[in-house]
């Protein structure tokens, strides 16, 4: 029993480390936005487009590649995808112009989503049912840990030796993880074609569609603001660049708390409770727009925004899995990936709207864009709760 527990612990730590590296790759751009803009002599909106295009490609490619590779050996697929991921980070560091950088980010986006899906799917292989939710929650936490430690660390590395070394470091860590994957993870065999054919049926369920849009607009509301957090702190709130790492670290800690609170909310009314939470988030962004001139107060409000960042994760994941397990058992793997797919669609939506606002109305107006999307999210949650009331969970 002790040996089995130790093996599960090692495999879980490996999958969390993998999600951490993926999170660093995705989130680092936020902390080094100004550095990249300066290096390539492009404006902030163009660099912000790196966040937008990454999220769009991630969201589009994840379900497609996951479905196409569903009948192949999962272990082999994971190794190949991580090798491509390593190449994309090396190419990012070596980029001599903005176009090459953009291509490198697109390659990273293509493989990142399927890697996350495989990591989550591996939890069903390595963990017994009683431990499965624990493993899945920790895999998701890898992204929060990346936000807490990865983004500010990347900002420090960027300021000391240059932003390119951030991606070299990610590539080195990913190389180590490939060796550990070969040693620790089981050689998972293919699934049946029948499962692959039936897995998309869940997307016809109104409760799933509404839940997916809730994720998308919720993430969009946050990312209108979060994409431009670095320049907002320096250009609007007036902080010097030497304070950025500390400020981003505190924001990351708040987002980590957000994940933990998400689990608490999931156990207490779940989706129903999110109606009041989105109203509160709307008021927080309104407060930021109102008190922007007061640095101390505005900074506190920014940290509170971090606390709202991932509150939807656990309630919506439990919502999807309840529906999948009771009504669409062949869609469980797809259901577990819906959060990351639509969250990245939300990043695409939010960062795109943020770019339009920054280009045409100035960075001081991005809280208004967040308010608009969060209000839509509130309406969607109301609709989702009504749909659940009309068609309750089977168990």
C-alpha cells in the first residue's frame, strides 16, 4: 500500500510539474509585455496579440487534436507533444523578429491544450476513484502555482538577463520532465473508436453549452484587464518597474487563493452561488474605474480582482462531470477539458477587446471592458441555473 501511494504521489507531482511548465509558458508573456515590445520595437497592442492568438489557437486545436489522437497510444502522444513544446520555447528565445516570435507562440498553443488534456486523462489511469478528484485538482493547481511564482520569476529573469532566457529555462525544465515521464508514467494504450465517436454528444446539452459560455465570458472579463496588468500598474498606477515582480507575485498569490475558494464554493451551492459572486465582481471593477487616481486603494482593488480569477473553476468542473458521468459516460475526458478550452476562448475574447480599448481609448478604460463581459457572465449564470432547475442532475 505504501509503495502504491508513493508511486501515485510521484506521478501526481510529475503531472503538476508539467501543468506548471505549461502555465509558465502561457502566463509569462503578461509579465514581460513591455520588454518584448521594446526589443522588437512594436507597440503594446501588438505584443498583447500574442496572448490573444495563443488563446484562440489553444481553444481551437485542443478538441481537434484530442479527438484525432484518441485512438493512439497516450504515452507516445504525450512524449511527442512535449518535444514539440520544447522546440517552440527554444524558437521563442531565438526569435529574431516579431513574426518568428508569433509562429513560435502558435506552435506552443497548438500542443499545450492537448498536453493538458492528456495530463488530466492520465489521472483516470494512475489514480483510484477515491483519489481522482485530488489528482485533478492538483493538476489544475499547477497553473495557479505558475501564476504565483512563474510570472514574477520570469519578470525578474527578464530584467536581469533578458526575456529570452525565460523561455530557455522553460525548455530545459521540459527536457527534464520528458525524462521523468519516460521513467514514471505508465505506457497507456489506445481507447476504442466507439468512445471517440460518441464523446462530442455532450455538447448538445443546453446545460453544458451555457456552462461553457459562462467560462468564456468570465475569463474574458478578467483578461481584458489581466492581459495589460503590467502596463496598467506602471502607466496608470505609476509604479516603477522594480516593484513589478512583487506586485505580480501578490496578484498570483490572490489567484492561488481563488482556486482554493473555488473548491469551497463548489461544496456550497456551486453554480447557484456564482450569481452573487459575479455581481460582486462587477462592483469591484466599477470601484477600480472610480478610484483609479488613488494608488493605494486602486492597488488593493487590483489584488481583489486576482481573488475572483478562478472562482468558477471547481463549480463548473463539477457541473460538467456530474452531467457527463450520469448521462454521457463516453464524454468524461472531453468534459474534463471543457474548462481549459473555453477559458482560453475567453482569454482570446478578453485580450482582443482589451487591445481594441487600449488602441482606441487608452489603457485607463480597460476596467469598463471587463465590466461589460462580467455583466454578460452574470446573465449567463442566471440562465444556467434556470436550465439546471428545469433539468436537474440525475445524481
